[in-house]
C-alpha cells in the first residue's frame, strides 16, 4: 500500500479518535429497539371469557383491581425456564439461606405444611394438622399416597429424622434456636440427650410434636423439607452437608425430580408422575443462572428464560430498563411487596442515641416520598414498621411524614450536639441509584444539623461490626422482616439475640416472649400490634421504605395465582402491587400447577 | 535439557511453599472471617457462630492452622469448602475444564491472529493498514473488556440474535454447534486485549529483524518472500513474542473473571470472587496453589520454547 503523509495520518487519527469517543460514550444499557425484538412468537392472552377482577385476601393491603383477561386454558407439558440471579450452592435444608435454594426445595421436596399463596396462613402439603386447643402439641397425619422419588413411602420416621437433625448442632442447622420450642429440643441440641423428647412417632403415618410451652409459633417451622431417613439415616450428622445428595442427587417427595445440576449454569428438574397431589402440568423446569443484569435483560427479551425467579434484584431496576421490559409485547410485569426494607439503624449503647427524640428527629428528617418518586422510579412503598406480616394487620400510629422543622425542634429539645459527626456504616453500593439515595439522605440529615460520614464495609466486616462487636454508630442496611415476627424480634431485639440496635430490655424481652408463647394467632396478633406501637414510638431502628420486588414474565407462562394484564402500562410505577408481602422463604408456590404455552 | 527441566520442577516446590505462606497469612489477616461471611447482612443468621468457629478450627493460632492445612495437602487432601461442605478438589475441579477451554481458545485466537496482524503490519510499515491496526490496537488495549462484552451482547445476542446470551450450553440441546456458538462471544472478547498486545509486540520485534544483514542475504539468494518472512524473520522475532504470550496466561486467568460474570461462564474466576466474599479459605488456598502452579509451568514452557526456537540457547 502507498505510504501516508503526516497530514493524512492526522486526519485519520481525528476520525478514528472521534469514533472511539462516540463508542465509549454509548450507554451500557442497550437503547430501545426501533423494531419489535425477534423473540419467541407468542399468542395474545385468551380473550374468550370476560375480564375478571381478583379479590384481595382478607387482611391484605388494598391493591388495584386487575381487570384482565383470564389465563389461557390450562395446558399440560412443556418446559418452564426460570432465571436465577445467584448460584445454586447446595440443597441442604438445614443450612439453606437463599431464595434459590428454597425454590429448588419447594420443587423437589415436600414439607408438612406450606405458606398459602397470600401468606396469611399455613396450609396442608404433606400432612393435615390437628393442634391442641392450647397450642401445647401438634399432630400431623401424613398423606398415605406420599412417596419419595425412589418409590419409598414418606413416613413419620422420615419426619422425626428430619426435625431431629434440624436440632442437631453438628449439621450446622440454622433452625437450632427456633426449634428449641419443641420439648427437649434444647437439651438435645446441647448434647444432653440422644433424642428429642417432644417428637413422638405414633404410627407410620402419624407424628406428634409436643411443645416446651403452649405456642402458636410451631406452625411456622413446618415448612422444613422432609428428608428420606432410609437414604441419609446412616450418615453422621456432621457429614450430611458433604453428601452428594445435597448437591447433585437429592431424593425428595415433591412434584419434580432432580435431573442434573450444572455448576453455575442450570438445575434441571423433571415432573414426578407419581406426585401425591397429581402429576404436574409441566414436563420439566430448568432453572438457568444468569448473574449479570444486562445479560438477564437480553435473555428475558429474547425468550431464552421465562421469568426472573430469584432474587428479584437479578434484573436492572433502573426506570428506563423497566420501561423497556414493559414495551415488549411478549412480556408482562408483576410487582409484589418485598419483605426487605431499607433501614437506618442506631446503636443505643451510645449515650447520644438513647433519647428517643433524637431518633424520631431522624425519621422526620428524611423525605421518603421524594426519594421514592425522584430516585426510585416510584416502585417503592413507605414502611414504618417491621411488623409487615399480613396476618398481624398492623397499622403504624405515626407515619413520620417529612417535617424538617419538627426534626430540628426535637433535636434541640434533646440537647443534640450539632457539631457531632456520626459515621454511618453500610455495605457497598450496588448501583448509581443506591449511591444517589445515600447522598440524598446524607443531605437531608445535614439540613437538620446532623453531620454524617458514610463508610462502606465489605459484607462480612459489616456483619461483624453490627451483629457481633456492636461498634457501629449508625447503619444503613436493607433488612428483612423474617417469615414471622417472633423470629425477627428474637433475632434483633432480645437480650440473648444479636441485639444489633442495643434496644433489648428485660421488659421488652418479656413482651417478645409473650408473643412466642401466645397459644393462638389472635393472641399473638394482639401482642405484635402492641410491640409495633412501641417500636413505632421509640424508633430504635427506622424502617424507611421497601423497594418492590419486580418480576418480568414471558406471556407463555401460566401462574395459578397471578393473572397477566392484557396490556402493559408505560412505567413500572403504574404496575399495580400484587398480593401481600411475601415473607421468606420464597413465594414460588405450588410449582406443579404452573403451565407454559408452546 | 532433561536435568534442566527436573531442576526447574524441583525449584517450584519451595516457591509454592512460599506463595502458600504469604497467601494464607494475608487471607487470615483480612478483616472478617468465614463465619461472619455466613451472616447475611439483611437477615442475620441462626448459627451458633462461636461453636462454628471452634468446629472450623478458626480459634487456633495461625501457624498451627497453616501447619494443619499443609499436612493435609501433602497427603492430597485439600480440605472442604466452609460454605458448601464440598471437597475443595471437587469444587475447583468441576470448573477447571470451562476455564481451560476459554483460556486456551482465547490464547490461540489472540496468538495466531495477533502474530498474523503484527507480521502484516511490519511488512507494510507506515501504510494505512499499519496505522489502522495501530489505532485499533490502542483502542482494544485501553477499553475494558466489560465494554466489549456489552457491545457483543447487544449486537450479536440481542439485535442479530446470531449467538446465545449466556452460559456454556443450552440444557438439553443436541445441536453439535450449540457449545461452540456459546464459546464465540466470551472467547472473542477475552482475546481482544491479548490480541492487540501480541500484534504490537510482533510488529515491533519483526521490524527489529527485517532490516538486519542476514535478511538481505536471504532475499539476495532469491528465496521466496513467504519463506524469508516466516522462516527467517518471524522465527528470529519469536523470542519476545513467546515472552508476551506466556505472560498472558495469568492475565487471561484474572481477566476471565469479568468475562465469566458477563457471559455466565462457569469458570474458576467466578469461584475465586465468590470464595473471597465468603472467606472460604480452603477453596482460596486451593485456587492460589493452582494458579501459582499454572504460572510457573507456563514460564517453564516459555523457557523450553526459547531453546526450541533459538538453537543458540542451551540450558545446562
């Protein structure tokens, strides 16, 4: 080729440099398509019947009535492909901590009872329950048709084995303290006895659990996946976690059987034709792992996956990204209340936090409505209490509406030192939105005279500081309300719990224990409403807002308790909130009733 | 030569010992520990953390823990993962094939194409082709792989839908091209930076050789141009290129973390990040030893290649 002159080279460099600059300035998020994406062909929802209105369950927060077309006629067969945003590490029910693991277990295993779709009660799965009137014992009659995937029947011995292992400290069970409400459970965990006195096998189909004290709390613990004693009974408890059963080849009694787990790729399940509640409508479920939000977005648009199952943060929650989903005709969005709320916590062991007027002032100082509308795209709801469980039906007395004047007044009355600098400890920001939110809170606190320095700590370091060493001043952290208020209060607010806020007192311990020991749900409700009022007044830990869980579904998916809208709104803020706050574990409910259209 | 190889292999043992001591020490000095890493900041934990620390041996002094670990490693037992309970060998072993495949393909693409482009660039010095390649190489070297991954996904996965978006294969697919199609984007993106570097070094090295006296002699003898270029020029220019390519091995291993994350490739990079976050010391130590061994072996291979390419180099 001919040699270039210096002038030519400069011209070329300018052009090339300009092109490079343009490319570098291209948004990382793909621009809105100019034509419909070539996703899998879908059919519009069946319009044969008149639109229906779904009634909210009793005690549920009012949701917008959804005038939608009914789901397509039940189809059988096909493969459902949910997306997981995190790795599936193992399926050990004693040490599971993630939605990914609980969804897998909900598909492969059965439990005695399971939370209802509206999360207001527990309902029958493997067994029917009869409770003693005072809550001192619970008797479970197992479904005689229930079998493990290897054909062996599910018996009371398997249930006894599972709960005994859940109380064995060598299994690293995270239910040790929770299950100590079973008579003799604490002694067994401490190694003082060889068995749990309160677990009584009456006959092969019947088992009774006696409680240390009358309580309605035990039903919450009946969602534990039942393991086969005939396979695992001979394994030492300390070795259970290492068994291939817990990784590749679990044998459960659930609607689906494990086929293959590929590390960091997928988990494949096949329908269990002998499932005791009837053959599942799907042929298989293939959970696919996609951790990167942009790749997840493309996969959903292309139809490579059917919906984002766990965790919901696996997709990009920026308003423009959500609007892009809504613009796709083959997708629809479901917005659910999230059990996780964003919180601002204190350390009441420090003298300047002990006056509740200071803490109340912080609550009044933050303009949550404005942050939600301007930074979070309107997809969060203000919360004022951790007592968000639907059956508690708690309504906070004070909603701490933004009032900086009142905040300053309270601080002045409390004698706050306006020169004090306070350190707020948090885990690393995950997005620009999160960083902007923190900056907004910092500015709003500064405006009432509270100077803050924000530090980001790696998760395990933060956990040590807050849960173990208690050396924090303030914390900014998402926190979950747990599946039951008793579990939340035991963990966070009791003297013998983690007591991160340092709020525990003997009187409050007694009130929490009263809730644990209440013999009926109504009695428990009254206690937790009282506790809710106390926490709302004292504000030892400010609950700010809860970012809704966003799920994006392909229209080919049929879900028994969700109805697809016929048309998508323009923004995620306009998508109505569906259902009650789902407490952990997962909302992934009755997978045997799900369907897909071809 | 055999004695040289044996001597080098024996020298790797004390090097690995030193690396393991440094890695073990710094891992344990970092704030937090495996037990606090098990505490989810959002929901805490029901674990008895003190009992768990006792059981995992975390309360023992650091030298005792290291000696215990070393004693087991010498017996071939790399321990069990703190978080999953799986044997470390299995936890790492199931990811090695994916990482080796991705790295090998990226290395082959970057080396072959990089050398070819570098040779072409050197032969046509100061041409439009040469300047164009220079600009593109600078661009590929400067811009992070994450950007190219996003561009690749946007164009080939979303817009054109020619290639899959993520993963190593489609579950249940019986198309023999399914896996290669999944490999194209991650390997292509991973190879870009190495390709640019190899092209630049090859060009530079070729230019050093092309105008030497022996090259004039070769041309004067009437040898075909291709023979002159490949057998005489390129072979003499190969030594620095071998160095660059062998140094790419650990860089590719580290750079693969971003690519594995973007494309959901089940490799060791993702495992390393996860293990760091979870303070899974046994897995981290296993990964450290493996990576160190890989680097030492690649250096040995590079040294042997020097001797093969340049007969003047002989090892005692």
